[in-house]
């Protein structure tokens, strides 16, 4: 099957049942997208499909053929970090950072839908992403920083 | 004065899975400089990592370096500690940059690699900052002094005119500056750490003590960092292990013939180990499913019976802490309470499950493992495979957290067994369900407390028994003449082990709950009651700071409640105040806000410290409110994130964190203690709002019936 990931075309040889997460990580070595639960409950595997956040662990790779898939590796352009990545760095958000990719991707999707969300909208939008290290208040701060960067 | 718990008769914590310390040197001088290039190296001659190890002299062929300075001025630090998100890669570099007088960007940290770093028992028990920190400070200061000696000799000037700043030696009189790399050029000098070297005063810190950002932060927000679970070696296979269907089940037979028929599958049956490896994960899974296994089951206690079971199987630990006569003091007490507390098993749920990659080259084994104890895993591997430790290298890349849950290296061990058979590297990554089921848990426990006070609110008797959950934080910081404190180990049906804060969470919960109930019965303000019975200034300071930040002393609105608690563990102090609201229609408790004051001596990185405190509070809220492992007949009933609730964005209260910076005290660890204050503070707030006194952790897994 052919997948369009980060604007590049990849031909993958895998069963139609295979999850997008496994294809990304194991076949294509795009390991920025993480496994955390495999059942859509943690958000570590979040990628964008046509700019919308999707849990890649419960998405069949075959179902997103031809669609625009963006992973954490595809966010930065010409060595310039995406504003959300930059914002999270500025705020020094993370501890173990295993949740970072998913948090960044979910935030990108959230801010695409709603460039200036309220705190409540942020909480609702991010409720599916787990940070076991408990950096939520920092992530919140990081999202506000991203909003600021994107505005300027 | 109250005894510090790190001197307690109960230390060291039995669940720390400690290994006996030993030395392991891997390189001789020629190898060492051969790899690193010329320059100077500071090694250890007499090391004290808190366990009193030491060696005499420094044999030529045995070099374990702390620090190397290269000809280009680059500084490399070697430490066997593991980065699991506590940001020691940054904070340890900061103390070296400070002592040595170099910029942060000149420093490279080599962590958790048994071939490159000196032996280390493991990263747990909040020991990195208080023990590794000073050791590296001394190493850096020793290097500084050596460089100044060299420069003074070379320039033939008075040494006192020289200092090192931003990586340059400067002569105060002539303003001449030369990079430290130039000074060490062409040299191959090895020097031992000078244990008595003068360290900079914490008050004069310019790099340490500031909020330097996570040094490798960018590699994480771009997804570039390779966790063990992300690794791929040429020719690598993916491994899967056959797991028992229940705790206590033993393997009778296994038929691997179908699995072996699948092309490219390697299948191993060795004792009770059964595993497969294949070129991709789906083939490995298919092979695993084709195995027919027979099991024998043993009856297992279920969650319902666990607290009886722990009490029934308990033994008295002879290390009781005893003074006065508790029973007569209790019977004479004006106000008294006797209560039993139950604490459930909970899971660490590190977001990255256990992972290991193993590769054999002849009789040499390399294992990459997400573990807090790389040297411990090396010893375990030596044991299991019956090969010398020197043939085993364990490497621990920055890992997706541990919280005390990754003292072991099971996945690395499993990968190594499969790799041996396959003759190719193998990776094993546990699924979330495997992690929930077969990683160890924070121990369940039963705690009995009997306490009494006199009319004016002075404690007169304190009896405290902990069954199974552990001895950490079991002692009381309150002044009381008659006390009996005892830990009783029991038989745990589930695999249990270390956890952030260990048993201190449970012990503080029980103690601070009883203190609150006594205060209420005495009609004394709970803060005042605590202050009355405390003498430790550091504890009093955090209590007062938290109370002030919270606005203690005001009245909560209807259905709201305020609670307070404090505790000490591993040389640091915490106090927490919490406000909850009880929703009568939903029978639900929500934590609205918390003010937490924390003091761990001098602060190395305020921003990262705040992050640790915040993370501890939020993780602590999970165990306080709803986290618990449910099990029956040896099966874990909720081994999934959709069935085991962890704190999420919506659970986070408004947090007010106060960090007291005691520059006169050496920095203590901070990854654990802040977790112990929140559960009792919330519990006491619930009692304050509703009158309902709860005696179990978690408090409200299914809401609150009033
Ligand atoms: S791994 Fe996909 S949501 Fe957890
Ligand atoms: S920083 Fe560790 S899971 Fe988020």
C-alpha cells in the first residue's frame, strides 16, 4: 500500500490489518510516534490525518491510504521547529518526555481547529493524552506559549 | 528531637531491591585515553556513595572516571545514574559546570552505561542529588584545582591570581586568558578525586541554582530521541514471551512445533521460559498464539481477601521502635482513636513499558534496557547466563520514566535469551497489559494505629503497625513519649516492589489522618495541633509556608473542605493543604486546589524542581483518589489504561507550589517526598467537608457515599 507521510510517498508491504502505529514504527522507522496502550487511551501515538489528530494504534494503515499523514518527524520545516515544539521547549515542559510527541501533535491539531482556545477547551481537547509524569500544568503553559508564538 | 527517617531502624527500605555494591572497572589508562583522547581525567580513589565503599590507591589498569577534559576543552562526565525523566542529565551537568567554571554547552553526560561509567547501585531512593551530586562536584573541583596548578606552573605565576570562568583560565593581573583545553593539551593525566577539595558556596552559585533547560530537550519534542523501545539494529528480530495465564500458574508443558514451522521464527523453551522471535511483530504474535501450553493453577487470594491475607500471613519484624508504655498511656489518654487503614496495590504505569534489545557477539553480550539499575541488570544477566560480568555491557538510553518501577530488566533478559538462540539481535517491548500484569506493584498494606492525647492537645501515646506496605516514613515526626512502631512483612500474592516514595505515602496517610481526627475530636485547629506537637524546625517551616500560601484559617464554603498534612522523607520536607468540593448529586469529590510547600536543602534547578514537585502531586492524586489494581484468582482484572484510571488534564487542581531554598543545607533528592503530602491533605479535606473519615487508599475509587 502507498502512504503519504510528511509529504513523502512510502510504499509499504504489510497486511491490511496492521495498525498505522506499527507500520510507522517498525516498517518505516518513524519512531517519534510512541506506543503507550494500543487501545486509544493514552494519546502517545497521536498523528495527524488531514490535519486532524488521530490515534494511530487503533487506525488501520490501509484505511489512511492516500490521505495526508503527519507525524512528529514532519512538523519542523527547514530545521525550524513548529511553534508548538518551540513553545514546549521554551517552557521546558517535560520530564521523561515519552508523552511529548503525542502532546505536541494533539496541540497542533487543537490549535488548527481553534487558534485561541479557552483553558476549558484545552482540557477537553487534551483529555485523551496521558502524561504519567504529571506535567499537565506545564503543558497548559506550553500551549499558551504556542498560542502567543503563533499570533506573532 | 524527632529521628530522621533516613536514620530509622527500618532503613534501608526492604523493597528497594538493593544489590550488594561491588566495583567494576573496565578500562586501563591506555584504552581510556585511546578512546577519549588526551587530556586529564578525574577518577575515584575513595568513593562514598552513601554506602561507605572505598578502595585504596588507584591501580594503573583500573580506572573508573568521573570526569574527562579533552584538548578542545570539552568536558565529559561519567555517571552510572539513569535518566528517567527526573532531569539529572541537566542538574548533574549544572553542578559540574558550576564547580569547574565551564559553560553548560561544553559538557557531555555519559549516563547508565556499564562499560563507560563507574559502578552505581541504581537510580532510586532520591540518592542522585545528595550522593552523586556532591561526588561530581568534588570531581569537578578537583579538576579545577589540577588545571590551576598546571597553569600556574606553566605560566610561572602565583596560583592565587588564577581562576577559571567560562572554560578559560584567567590571570587576574594580566587579564591573560587561555582555554582549559590548551592547558591539558598533550597530557594524559589521571588524578583521584580529592575528597577534601574546597567546593563553591551554594550562595555563590551562578549556573547551578538556576533554571537551565533540559539539555537534550529538542531531541524529545522532535521525536528524534531513541528510547529502547524505538531501537532497531541491523537484522534485529522482534520477540514475544509466553506469559502465564495467572499469578501462581506453573507451566506443565508447551508445544512449540507449530511456531517453529513458521518461516523465520525462532522459538525457545528453556525451563519455564517460552518465547519466540520473528522478523516482524505480527509474525512473532502469530507464532506465540500457535503455542499450546498447559498450566497448573494454584488458588490465589483475590483483592477482596487481600487485607485479611496480609494480616494473617504477617510476621513481626524485630526492628520495632519502642519507648515508654503505649498501652497504659493509651488507656489513660483523654482523647483516643484506634483505626485500621487499607492500602491497595497500585501500578507505576510508566508511559514507556519495559523494553530491551540484546545482541551477542561471540560470548559478549550487549543489552540496551529501560531500567533504573543498569549495573543491577548486568549482574542479573551474569547470573542468568552464567558468564562473567565483564562480558556484559548494559546501556540505558534516557528512558520513558520509572517512578521506582524499573529496578529490573526483564525485557532485556528475555531479549538476550531469544537473541542467543537466534544468533541475531532481538528486541522485546512489553505491551501495556504485560506491564500492568507482570511488572511489580506498589505493595498493598494494612495499617493499625492507636493514638491518644491529653486535654490540652499533647500526644501521649502512639502505636503504629504496618503490615506489608513497608517501613519508609513509618516513624512519626511528632513528639511523643510512649510509642511503639512496627513493620510486619507479609506474603504478597502479587509481585511487589519499589515505588516513588515507597511506603512513606501509606504511612504518612495513616499518620496524618489520625492526627487530623484527633485535632477534630479535641476541637483544636489541625494546623495548630500539629505545630504543638512538632519540634523539627524544617517541618514547621513547610507547614507554615503551605498554610500561608493556601490561606489557612478561613472557612470553606458549604460542601467544600480544607485539609492539611505534612511529612518528611529522605531528608526533605513537605506540607500540603488542599481544598475539595463534594458534589452531592454525583457523589463525587473534586480536588479544587492545593498549596504545597517543599524544602530539600539548597535548590540546584528551580524550574526542574518545581516540575518534580508538580508531577509528584499529580501522580499522588491518582493513588489518593482512584488508582487501584483489581485482581481475582491470580488474574489482574484491570490491566488496561481504559480500566485503570490515571490522572488526566481534567483532574489537575490549581496548584500553588512554594519552594523553600535552604542554601545552608546540602541539596537532597526531590523526586519522591512531594508525593506523600497530598493524599492525607485530600482525605482530611473530605472529612472537613462531609464529616466522613476515610481509612483507605484510594479514597474514592467509586465516588463518595455520605
Ligand atoms: S498507544 Fe495509541 S492511544 Fe495509547
Ligand atoms: S513527561 Fe513523562 S509521560 Fe509526560
